[in-house]
C-alpha cells in the first residue's frame, strides 16, 4: 500500500482529520434520526441543554462524551438513534449578560423598556447563542442538529403555556404571598435549590427582651439583630422549661413594641436559649409559625436588601450596616447580654453569589406534593432505573420532603407568565392565547403578569416538548419515553425530579427508562475546578493541543461509577500517545498489506500460528466484554479494556510476533495467513474503538479501505466468530510468562538490551502444556528474548550451573549467565541484595507481631504488610537459589 503510506502522515495530526470527518458526517446525514415502525430499535437521549450564555467546560465534555459513546455504539448495533441537542435560555444568566452590555452604554433595562430590552436579548442570542453548539461539534457530538431546540423557541413556548394553563385549571398552580429566597442583586425569587450555602463567620447575639409587667426579661439568641424591628412574637416549646412564660408580653428591644410569648413546636429547646424571636416576613420557619398563630407580617427589608421606613433611623442602611448599628444600640441600652463568634451556613445566589434574603412577596407556585408522590412510585416500581443506585435514595429523600415550587421570577427574559389580572373585577384570566377581555366580567382593562417562569419550568418539559408536544408528532410517538438521561448529581432536584413529575403528569409515562448520574471532574489533587482557584482545564484548549479523540479517551478511561474524575493535562498527554500508538500500529499493518490486491480474507484453511489463534480469540473476547460493558453504561471499564488490548495484546505482543512471518521467514502460506489475521483484527479494533475515538478510527478505516461506507454504517463486532480458540489463550499465557521471565532475568543480570545470551532452559515435566508451548514456539521465544538457544529439560534434570532462575506455573526458567558475567561479582551483589531484603523482612515481621499495630491500623494497611512479608520471603528464596546455582559454575 505504498500510495496510501505516501499520503499518510508519519505521526498523527488530529486537526485536519477532525475537521474533515465532522464535515463529512454532517454532509452524509450520519447523525439524522429516522423514525421507523419497529419501536424496539429506538434509542433516544435528549441532551441536558447547556446555557446559551455558556462555553464548553470540562463537565460538558465529560457528559457529552459519555452520551456520544453510547449513541455511536447503538447506531452500530442497528438502533435508530436520536440524540437531540438544544440550549437553555438561562433566564438570570442571560439577562445579567445583556444588562452588563447595556450598562456599558450608561443605561439600564428600565431605560430601554421591556420590549426593547427583550429585543436586545434576542439580538445577543442570535449573535452568540450558537457558540456553544459549535464547540460541541468540535468535541465530536453526533447529535441530530436538524432537530436542535431552544427553550424559548416557538414550539417550546407553546408547550410551556399549555402546561401552565392545565396545571392552573387543575389547581396545581396558585398565586400567594409567601416567604421566598430573594436575590437583591438579580431582583428575582430563587427556588430553594438555586441557593448555594457556604460556611461564613458571624456572631450570635444574646438579646434581652424585657417583660412588660414585672421585673426581668427573656434572652433570645440571634444572628440577625437588624431584623428585630420585624419581630412579632417570642416562641417557646410547649414541653420545655420555658413553657411557663407563654402568655406573657415583652417589649421589642428596638422600637419598644409589645409582643406576646407563644408556644410552638418549631422551637428546639436545646438550641440557643430555648426562646426564639418570630419574624414572619424575614425567615421561612417564622413565616410558618406566623401562619399557624395568625401573626402580623412586618417587612423591614426592601427588595434591594436595605432597611425600609418600618425601621426608624435605619432606613436606607445595608444589612451589614444595620446589623452593626443594632448591636451597638442594644449594647448601649444594656440589652445585649453577650455576643459570640460563630460559623454558620449562609445562602448565596447561584448566579451572582450575592447573599440571599428571605423575602415576603406574592409569587406563583406549583403544588409539588401530588406530582412528587407519582414520581416516587414509578421509581419504586422499577420503571426508572438509576445508575449508580445510591442516588435513588437521595431522590426519594427530596421527593418525600418536597415543598411547593416557586416558579415566578422577576425578570424580563423568559417565558412570561400567561396570566392577566382584570383592573375592574380583580379576576385572573389564565390562557394559552393572549386574551382580549377578562373571562369573568368581559372588561378589556386587563394587564399581563410582569413575571417570567423559572428557567427550570421549561426545562422540566424537555423530554417531550422537544419532540413536538402538545402536538402528536411522529418523533413523540417513536422516541418517547426517551431511553436514557445522563446528568450530574447536582441537578437531580433542579431537573431530573421535575422532568419525572411533568412527564408523568402530561404524558402519563416516565420521561426516560434509565438515569445515569455521573461524578464531578476535579483537578489532579481532587479540588473542584474554578477560575478563582486557577485550576480550570479548558476542553477547547485541550482539543486544540491534543485533539478531541485524546480528550474523549481520557474522560472515558478515567470514568469509574460513583467516583470523581481527577484530571490533569498529563493524563490527556498519555492518551494522545495512545492515538500515536494506534496510528503507528496501523502504519505498520498497512505497510505489510499488499496494495495490488484486495484485503486478505480470513478462512478456516489458513495455517494459523499460536499467536494468530490467540489474538483472534482475545479480539472476540474483548468484543463481547466491551458490548456487555456498554450495555450496562460502564464506559470507563470498556475504554480501559480496549486500551490494554490495543497497547498490550495487539501492539506489544501480536505485531512483534508477526514480524518473522511478514518478512517471509515462515513461507508464503504463513505470510498470507498473518496478513489475513492482521486485517481482520484491525478491522474489528477500529469498529470497537470508534464510539470512543471517532475521528482517528474513521481516518484509518478509509486508509485500510475496509469498505462498507463510513465506519458507523458498519455492524458492531459481536464477539461471536468462527475463529475462537480457547486453548490458545492458556498456551499464549504460558508463552508470554516464559518470555517475561527471560526478559526479567536478563535485566537482573544487567545484560544490554541488544546483546544476545547464548543459553536458557525451561524445566518442566514431559507432556505438560508448557513443554508443548516451548516446543512449538521455540524460535519465536528466542527472537523475543534475544537468546540463541532455549532448551527444554525434564523435571528431574539438573538445573544448569551458572544460571539465574525463576519459578513459573508448570516449571522453572533458567538463564545461563556464567559465560557473560563475572560470577563472583554477581554472587556478591546477590548476597548484598539478600541482606537488604532480610532487613525489610524483619521490619515487616516485627510490625505484624505487634498487636497494637494489628488492632489499630486500617485493614488494608495490615494486608499490604502481609503481602510485603510474603513477597520478601519469595524474593529471598529466589536469591538463595540463584546464589547456589551460580556457585555450582
């Protein structure tokens, strides 16, 4: 294949190959889903939609590589695959990006007005929204791009409205005043799971509340003295020692209002002072207490996170300023008993990291409990499987303790809530289409709600809205429920649980059959990657430097279910070398396949050597095992198995063993047989590797001229072939072990790698498999171990003098070194080594004799010491044998 080799680079250069093949795949429509009648062959995944504001990060790269491996594998297995791509409008994030652009003009969104601002956001989306899609293509994502969706596109907007209206009419959506998480910077409500909690230093203030009648006071401990202005009661537990205080009245230490002491089971009598101040407008637990006792809601903090006019003398102060002032005034009045330093958990906005404020406001909510109960049942019934299974318990815990979902956001970018309030009669009209008049009184004086829906509301519909719902489309009928959801554990509650709830409610069917929860990508020290830490590895930089295949193989091979991936550029470099290994091995194979005729075909009448039979059998075993692993989503184990097979079995052993035949040393028939085996093995290896490293395998498939179109248009190797020889695996194992021992003995004797040793022996009983293997493959053993003559000795024969030996299964291998070494010097070296090993042995034995060590050390440490003891005993025995043998020379 000289012409092929002339056009084939000596080293693998990924950039031109990746660009060429991705364009080819797109032109050929390789990724296009084509619904057919046989639904049993449907396989579908809807991609977790990345934010339209974002760029590809390593979490995306890992998530997408996992999905792409499975999609490519399923296509090769004959499935009709739909991998549906799309992006999320990301309400808060996108609005913040555009607001910053407008701020650079010296304006705010309010200066532009809602319509103009939204127009600007759409303009930004058209300009930058496709950036992450192009980056996904660089990774090799085999999505059906013709079906790409956006959570604000026309079809999804209609789906969102339909869902909102149906839930409202069913009584599962309502509007009410409630304590919510409020971001003073983003000026919007946040759901509980959009709040990130961080440990933060603070103070515990012990404040005296004087009794109105009589002497004395109660002491309340609080971290927020500025909210004392909003106190409406003091609560004690009804079965605590403080319960006798209930019914009395105290003065609020700031402002002097009189408030009652009440009983409520919310109070933990063991925490703080056993008395809790109740501020319903500024604490979610206090809000519930206030509802139970019909207490007033005094709101003293405004939407900007500043004190308002209900806190006289504090109006306009930031919360930090107000906290300091309150502490000082309480101290001056003799009402601050003490303050203590403490560390407590403080909620921050997941988008801008501003401290979140519990805030009383009117919002829209989904009654989550009825939906969650159905979501729990389908998992309990096994209709959705979780991998790893441990995440199922976390899912249950959250679903069983779910609170109503606040779905309104005080933003302009997003799905505007389809509700219109009548200015004349106050009725709220909820409609899928914009109404002209109030549905109750017929007035045209109606105003649409200003808020938009939580981004996760539209994302919750993703598995069916993207397939055309509420219309009954061919895609929806064929691909729903989807096959698999692949995502991180951090959005089980944000997204996975809500998709399950909405899928059951509107499709009467689960949204997916399997959920795979992958771990996090961390740096090599196990730290979370972040820009502030400076440890971020950019996947786009890695693709540019090492190629997409190297990055993909790294992420795949490092995957272990339930364990975080520790990533470094050094590991990506390792798998770049693997790409070169495959490339160079293919060059060697192509160099030895005759260009003037078709690729040789494997047939039963070919004279196959042991290593031919072995590599064909190993290839079939690997194909079967990789198939099993991919069917169980064990992509990491599959990638590592292929890596070891290609680097070890194929390159290190088979290609080396094939060289004599390829040189013509074994005759024409053996040359043809070796070429046929080589072509067959490389064909299946490229097929097996393709889902993991699609670019390099596609290029090599074309260079080998295997035919059948693009590699993905060919059938996946099943592992069931007519060329499997189980006995060859046992024999080859003995062959390899013999060669390894001879190489190790050469290294121990410090024989130069290129130098030949004259003699070696393999001592074994007559008729053993080992004697048969040596007898049939003696010449190859001699070539691989650079030994001029390897003889077989009977079991009772005298071991050759002047030799170094090692035991193996079924016999003993000896390397005769008397004629190439200074025997006396070698004996001295071995005696010194024996002394060093004895010292290690004594140290280990002493440790294991120490009961304190055995009882206190971790079990794995103790086991390691026991293994070390056994290894050192074996090593001393070998050294002593070799010394005795050398002394006989």
